[in-house]
């Protein structure tokens, strides 16, 4: 690996805006990627509180940052300060990556496409023609549902505790694929026909590690079960799914590939994914 490069007067700057932000693994991951790619780029975490978001975005232009990631709680609010929003980010209703094209700020969402690339690369599955059950209809679900819909599945069934949100999301992506929205209590038939089950809810996330988002006894060897959660690395939902013979896929890859897409949008260079994964795994160990 190349020796660590000192910042100089040519260094191109990047960052993540969040509140809180000190837990973010993005600086470690993106700086590693820049270093491995031999780029004189640097990435830092900026604690931006909501009232300061507009000023912070104007700072991207003023200081000539090439790109920024935005995380909780800014992904929706940031859109009003940008010059252009990519189609996917518009449908999802949230931006996590900003590209500065000579002062023009363009918003993208790489979360959902990052998830789908991780699912495909890490399991080898071909999503075309598959029946998918998506559990949850919050912010993360929107990105994942949109990106899955673009892969030409046979159907996406969205099930959520609050049924209306599932129906709204099913409608929002209905232009791209066949969809159904339902309550969690109406899931059974959809699960029995599904090939892929994706948990986007926070059920099972630390510290609620005993929770599962659906009755696990409905899962069998016909299923590939995937969870967006990566703390814990393997949720109880995935543990139980594996016991029932299902293939499983954890959430860490989504974080890595959303960063890989951001890297690629900013630099035009293929992201060094394995080096990024290695440094993130070290930071979580
Ligand atoms: P995120 O950005 O991580 O998606 P979010 O927008 O708050 O966060 O969405 C959380 C999702 O998890 C929602 O689908 C939520 O269901 P509701 O819309 O009914 O609130 C779901 N969720 C959270 N806790 C849950 C639980 N204990 N059981 C089932 N679903 C849960």
C-alpha cells in the first residue's frame, strides 16, 4: 500500500455532514480509498447542526469541496439547498451524496444502489424475476425499494407496522415494478411465495438484539434473507433464518458500497472496495 500522503496546497477536500457525526466510519473508509487510489484527496467529519445546514452547503461551493456525504438528520432538508437532484434521489426523497460540478451542486442517493450492489456482489443473486418481501417503509426502505425496483424483480411486497406508509412507498415505486403495500400482519402468503426477504426496519438493532421483524418460523430454504442492520453484524433475524435453511446477507456491505458509489461519482475511478471493507471491519472490531 502507498505511504500516507501529507495534505498540501493541492489537496481536494471532501467530508460528511451529520449531527451526531463522531461515530461515522466514512472518514476512515474514504481516506483509505483515496490513499489506495493514489489521489491527493482528504475527507473529514463535520458536526453540522440543523440551523447551520444552509451555510455548510454554501461552504462546499465557497471552499471548492469536490463532494460531501450527508447523514442523519440532514438527508431530506439538504435537498432545498442543491442546484439539481438526480432522479433516484428525487423518487426516494433524500440525498446522501453531493457532487460539486464547478460550483453546481448535484444531489444523489447512493444508499439503495449501494445496498443492491452489495446484495448482488456478496451473494451472486440475479434479482430479475424474483419475488421480494421488503419489511419496513422508512427512510432506508425508500432507497432500497427504488434500487430493487430498477432490477426488474417479479414483484416487491412492502410490509410495514404502519400500513399506510407501506402503501405510499409501493405507490412511489409502482412506476418501476409491480408492487403491493400491506401491514406486517398480512405478510404470510407473500412470504410463502418470496425468494428474497429484506429487513429495513430497526427491529433487531442494538440494543434490541432479541427482536425480529417477522415470525421466523415462516422462513425456509427457499429464501435469501437480508438485513440492513450491521450492528450486530448478524441479527437474530438472520441467525434464525440460517437455522431454517435460508441463505443470509448482512448489512455491512450496504455501508461500504454506498461509499464506493460516492467515491466513483466524485473521482470517476472504480472504488477499491476490498481495501475499504478491510479498514471498516478493523474499525468495528
Ligand atoms: P430508517 O431511516 O432507518 O429507515 P425510519 O425512517 O425511522 O428509519 O424507519 C424505521 C422503520 O422501522 C419503519 O418502517 C418503522 O415502522 P413504522 O413506519 O410503523 O414506524 C420500522 N420499525 C421500527 N421499529 C419497529 C418495530 N419494533 N417493529 C416493526 N417495525 C419497526
